[in-house]
């Protein structure tokens, strides 16, 4: 089942403790923290809807007007780095489920997937089972990690210039990766 409305998808997530817990950790995506970061805007003037925050003070936003889950997802980090990470909320959730370490997979970071997976598996030996269950509970796919990295890089590559956040003082955020 594909959910096309942001509130329905986030409401479903919050109604399933296992999904909410997994996305909070290791995913570091918490809808209860939406909007806790600095106020930002986009050069294009497109509206932003805060949908979740992370433990480091970053915020996830959907770009554009309306309630559809098909709007792009932007991440703005506490340390002034930002840009698109996915083409839709379902794709962002697939990214967070499949690559909870997505920031280490950004262009130019150079961390090998094998090493990142091994590190996470040492903490979460049942990682794949948990990923499969959470994706299934939310009606999402489980694309292979290399595909998720390609999608992430494509989204990040589309960020400049229209989707690089501007801070309250008009200063630009650094691109992701």
C-alpha cells in the first residue's frame, strides 16, 4: 500500500511503535522534533514544511505546497549544511531505513558501504530483519543499498542553486557532501 499524503504516512509511522523506534534510532528521524532547527528559506521561495528532526539539531523538510508525500525532501543540518536528499517522503523513508548512515554516503565522503554496514550490524545484529519489517509495516520498498546511494547522490546533485537553504540572515548553507 502506497501512502500519498504526508500526514497519513507520518501518522502511520507514529502509530506503529516498531517503525517509530527504528526511524528514531538508528534512522535519526523523529517527527516529534520537526521544526526544532534554525529558520530557513529557499532561494526559489518554495515553501518548506518541517516533518522531522534529528538528534544533532538538523531538520527534514518537504519542499513545495500541498500535502502530497511526493514532494522532494530537504535536510538542513545544524552546522549549516543542506540540500535535497530524496525526491519524495516515501523515498526519504526508504533511504533512512536502508541507509541510516546516509550522511556518510554523501558525495565526497568516501566511506565504503561494506564498512558502514559492518559497523551497524555489530550494534544491530538483526538489522535486515528490522529493516524488512519496518518497510513492510509502512508499505515501502527495500531498494538495495547501492541504488539508495545513487538516488541520494542524484537528489543532492539537484540541490544547487534552488534547494540550498538560506539562513535567517540570508547566508547560504554549504551543499551536502
